[in-house]
C-alpha cells in the first residue's frame, strides 16, 4: 500500500484509502535512455518499493561500435509523506524510538481489556498511560521547547534563534491537546496559545505571521536608536500582545527610550505610562493550570476567580485609558502606541485584527481578549470559521486542515489529513490518541470493514506502517512489533515479510529465525532454513546444508542425501571415496536421528572406524569394540537390508579372531538370523545383489558358524 | 524519488528479480543470460556476477524457481523451447550456471511457464501455443533434472470438448501464492487465442481424491468469455476470507473476488468487483504488492499505474508513473 513521496504537492495521496476518489497523481520516471522504449517490466521489492525495468528497442549495432545501454532498472520508493522535514536517519531514529511506547501501550491495553470494563479508578490510570505514551512519542519528534522565548542575555534580542520545529511535532501536540490530555480540557484556549507560540513560524512560509514580522523587526532593532519613534515598534508590541506573547511585549516596551538614564528626568510621565502598561500586561489574568517561571500573567485555576480578576483587570485598563496623564505625554508616537495597546487589551476587534496576520493569530487573540470564556468545540469551531473569513488564507496548510478536522469533531477528516500530510507513521501512532479521546473516532477506527477483508482501519494503519518499515533493510526488524498488534492480518503479512528476506546474509537469516521463534511461525522458519540449506548444499557447503535441513526437519531432502551417501557403503575398506563423506557424516552427529538413513550412516561410520583400527593392529580391545559396533549396526532396524551382507563380509576378521571369540552365543544368533532372512530375501524379485564375490555369503556363514562353535565352548 | 539501480546490456529483452529482490536475471536477444547481484541487503548497488549463453535465439521470458529448490531460472526462448539453469558450486569451488533440463519444442511453442510449491513438491505448469497445458512434477527436491509429466489438458470448462488446432499468441498464468500445508494446489490461466472457449481465465484446482485437475471457477462475465486475456495475477491473501484475482483483457483490468467454499457442483463463487480502464491496449504485466492491496500494472501505453480500493470497495487509479528520458 503506498503512500506517495513528498513532492506530491497538494494532491491527495492518502496511504489509507479514506478519501473518496482521488485523482491519480502523475510522477515522472527519469531513465535517461534514448528512445524508442520497447517495454517496461515491474516488480515489487521489499516493502512498498517498486522496481521498474525500462528496456530499449533492440538496435542494430551502432556504426561506430559504441555500445549503448539496453535498459535501466529504476527503484521507486513509495514510502511516506515527510516533506523533507525529517531526513532518513532521523526518521529511523523516530521509528525505533516509538517502538517501546507503542508496545507498552498495547500491552497495557491488553491487560486492561481483560478486566471486563474499565472502572472509574482505572480510567484515570488509563489517561496517565495515554499521556505517558503521547509525551514519549512527542519527545522523539524534536526539542522539548522551541517557543519564541525571551532572550535575557542580549537586551536587543527578542527572539531566540531556535531550530525550526517540524509540522510532525506540531500535529502531534495538537492531537495531544485535544485527545490525550484530560487536564487541558478546561483551558484549551490557553493550550492553543502555547501551541501557536511554539509553531507560529510554521505558518510563515506562504504569508506573514507575527513571528515572521518579529524576525524582520529584530533585524532592524539592532541598528535603530529611539525605537519609540518608529511605528513598527508599536505594531510589534501590539502583535505580540495580541497573541499572548506577553514577555516579548514587555521586553519590547522596556526598550522604550524613556528608560534610558539620561532621559528619565525629562520623560518622567511618558516613562510612567509605559511602565504602567507594562505592569498591567504582566498582571493579565490567565485561565490555566500553571505558567512557566519566566511567563507573565497571573494564573487562575477556576472560572469564578478568573472572572473576578478579569473584570478587575479590565477596569484597571479602562481607568488607565481615561487617565489625565495622557495629556501630559508629549511624545505622540508613544501616546498613540500605548493607547492602541490598551485597545488591544480591551478587546477592540479592529485593533486585534490589525495586530494579527494569520487567522490562527486572530483566533488566539479572540480567545485572549474578546471571548476569554469560550469553551466547547462547537463554539471554537464557529469562531475559527469567523476568523478565517476575516483573514482568508490561500492554499491548504496541513496543520490547519488537521485543526479544522479536530474542531469540527470529524474524525474522518482528521484521519484523512493525517494520512495525506503525515503518512503512515503518524497514522499508526496517532490513532491511539484519537481512539482514546473520541468515541466516534474509536468506533470509526475499530469498525471491521468488509471491503478491507474484515480488518478495521486501526489494523490497516498498522499494516501499512509495517509495510513501510519493511521497505528498508534497517527497519524491517521492528515491523513485527506492529504486525503482532494486528489481530487478523498481521501474522499473514509478517510471514510474507519474512519470506522476502535475503537469507544469504547470515545476520538476516538468524534474525528472521529469531522472529519466527518469537511469534511461533514454525512453518515459515523451517521454510527459511530449507532455502538456506539448499543454497548451501548446492554452493559447495554440504555440511552447512545438512545442518540446516536437520534444523528444518526436512526428512524428504535428508533422505535424498542419505540415499546418495549409501552409494559409498560397503565399498572396500581401502576405497577412498568413503573418506570424503566421512566428515559430513561426522558433522551429522549422533543426534541425526531425524532421518533414518542418516542414523544408519552414523553407526556405519563408527563401525568402519573401529574396523580400520582392527586391520592396522591386533589389539583385542579394538576388535571387541568393532564387534560391538557390528552388533549395534545389525540390530538397528534402520540399517538397510542390502548392506547386511557387505557389512558382514567386512567383519570376517572379527569372526575369525585368533585370541578368543568376540561374539557370544546370543550375538552370534542375531547375525545368523540376519543371514537366514537374507537367504529368504534373495528369492524375491526386488532383491539387490551386493557387489561382492559369489562365495561371500558362504564364507560369511562359515565364519559365523565357527564363531558360534567357539562361543558355545567358551560358555 | 527514483533511483537507478543498474544499467542493462544492449539488446536486453527481459528481466526478472528473485524472491528477495537481491538478484536480477536479464535475458538478451542473442540468448545470453546475465545475473546481477547486490553484496549486502542494505545496498542498492548491483554488479554482474555471471553471464552465459542459454540458447542461440532470443530469450523472451525468465522465471525464477522458488528458492527452496535452488538458485535457478527457467528461460523461455523465441524458438519455442525452454530450459532450466541452476547456479552451483561443484568441484574446484567454481561457481557456474549449469543446464539442468531442456524442454525442447515439439509441434508447439511454449508461451509461459510458472512454478508452484505444494507441500514439498515443486510443480511446473507450462502453456503452449496449441492451447495445451502441461503440468510437471519435480521428482527429486535436490535436483532439477528429472521432471514427470503429471497432467495435460486444455483451458476449457467442458473437458469433453476438444479443439483441433488453436493458435495462441500468449498465455497468462499465476499460481495461488498461498502455500499452507492444507492449501490445495491451484492456479489461474487465460489465453490470447483464436478459439474463444480457450481464452477466458479459469481457476484450476488439483482434486486430491481423483488425482486430476478441475476447473473450479471462470473469471469472465457471460458476454466476455471470448475476450483475449493478456495477464492474470493472483493477489497474496494475508487474511481475507476471499481471494482476489486481477485479470487483464482487451476490455480492461477486472478485479475478481473468488470465494473459498465449493458449491455442490464443485465450483467457487466469483464476483467481478471492478472493471478498470487499464492501459488503452495490451496489458504487459501486473504485480500485487506484498499485502495484496495495491496492484501495479504496465502496458502498451508505456506507463506504470498503481491501483487501490477505497473503504467502499471502489477500485481506482492511485498513481501513474510516466517514464521520461
């Protein structure tokens, strides 16, 4: 399932087919071959990587003998929408980092779902889990704080240079505010304000924002004397105040010339007014849980207190606005600027509209100064619509799309925006927030879709993400974590992922087998081993081949190999051909019992070895061992009948051992019975005649009979 | 977005990737086969590791043998024969590609071959220009030399009707990619021929009880049964309760849902869920992605298209890739 690469512009290229019927996007494939092109051929590689072979029409050889390329093979990664915001290495860091929080949340989910219904107590605990998850993922997406905070070090630096935040982080935080953070529900406007403070710069691309204006102003500030003479100075203050960046507003105010030592005497009233406004700003009541240490304003946690404080504060502003001191202020830019600031603070809609650029900024200004008590998504949504009308934007911004979906309480839009703009990682991980915070969304995510083969969207998201992960050699190993959380099709896809691994590389093979073991995919695992075994067997690594066949318990192939080795059994002791297989049989080890034939070969090898020692010496101990090996071999049902006679013929020396009979009566009887059986079998048509002299059977019989006689005497 | 993995020899006629996408086999007009390999799984640089002559005539198509039977390919040549070649290291540790088996042309040309694995058995199905289908079993799983003809039939529903001398231009075949222990062996087959009854795609299934191949489904509407079939592709099924098969005919690309239970007549239920406009002509190739949710196709209009279904089950063209020089 593809999500398209980033250069898709505004086209819908949703990974999850949620959008109704998108127009196909056309992408060029640059191959650089000279026409005519005769044929294309396609093949899916790992994950959702598509390989396209472009072949030229075969040409009669060029006159100058110069060979031209006959074709190109191109690889197209249909990975994800990351807009180049996050590079590949960073992206893999995020992918690896999100595994643990995701897996932890899933296991917590599973353990709570076993308790029939989440009780009230569990529910608070549950929200903690969600927040913990959200925070951990959030921390992967970038630095914790990037807000336009006050720079103390340099009094003329208003905005700190910070790394530009990513839309990913902004989107994640937006969803955290609305879906995951239960504590923020009472003061969503203030949370949005903080959010905009962090991410206002992301809106600057296509149009001015307070942030971009402030950045421009700061450049001028360094060179300016008597900033208060410039209208831009006052505009900047109004703008920062309008969207609640009080610290910056106050800092700017205090750059006012009347604070200079040499000015204090002559501009006392003016300075008094500036300071009065600065103090009012810093005492602004805020309806929120807490404020950072370096933040201005006064916090109120409950509404009645806040309302009282708010009214009092407004009264103070009005009082200042009507004060007689204004008449004594001779610097008219200061007077007008301060008056305008007071209007902003009093919620004058014209002032607010003038002070802001993007509708999001106007929206925040409305929350701060016009409708500080706004609550509920519906009224927030209506207000957003109104602000958008006042300050229309051209083009679609992905964060705005997401925000509108959230405010409009339309989980389908949220999902579609996530999918379209942020790709599969976001879909797989943000679905947890969505499902936690919105019943409608939860139902949408978990409803089984017949058209998807009975899986739900939540599962689809994870499958898609796992497929993206498996596109890369460095991330495929984490795909199983996500697939194991897919009830219906996860294991199916995991099997496919595993079956496409390049097993010639040991690390890949071992990792794959390990994954099979973890998820109890025995058949897959044995298939991987078979592939390795056959490859090794056919590439001159016979021992390794047999080892993997044994691991795979592949009796069919092992028996084929055993049959092959049988050809060397019974060949004369001096024949060297058995030697070359000896090592292999040795490798099979005593536990090679899985295929009967190999067990026989192993015993046969033992027998041959001890017999060899007997031939080279006269030690009775060695002969005794050889005799035992012989009995064990003959008693074993896996010893094929066609080898009985050759084995016995090899053992003639043992039967005629000079010192004493090596076999007792019952052992000798076993051998005689085998001979009897063999005589009977000779009559059957399918009997295979051993490659031995014709008198072999008789000489063996005679030798065993002699041994029997001696054994009886001995006993 | 796109990256060039490798540049092919002059006069290359066809290519095929192996199961892991780490090896590419490329055939040429003079019967040479080139093998390209990448050293490690993370790298995307490929080098030619072997080059050898398969036949004196042009290679039309290359099909890799399933990996548990070795690193081997089947090459279909323009003289109508096909042969199996395998990479082995024998004495003296020299890596070489060895001819395992040559299936010579007799009265008819081979059009396509495909390999299927069932339980531990490797099957090869070959379709010929006279409309015959032959299925071979590999006798020794460690050796690609000995093949036994298991069945031979024509792609028709009524086995009683025989068609004298059809002339087929091409055949499209695909095994069911699932290979569980309990899976019946089955494949889908369609022809591009002058005998209408042969053309329509049929799903063939091996009947274990009677040891014969039976047509269990026909993937064509009654009025479309004579349409020439250009390509068929059976989608991987990672858990759907039904199978999905894409069939490309002269009318476009259709998506078929095939049920999994046999009716009393032994047939599977089929439903055409979409007919897509395709490639304004012949469809050369179709490939499902690993999840069986996206179909990539290419055809005589010289572009690559991706197709997906939305939540309402509506199939649509999702993206188009247009080669440019």
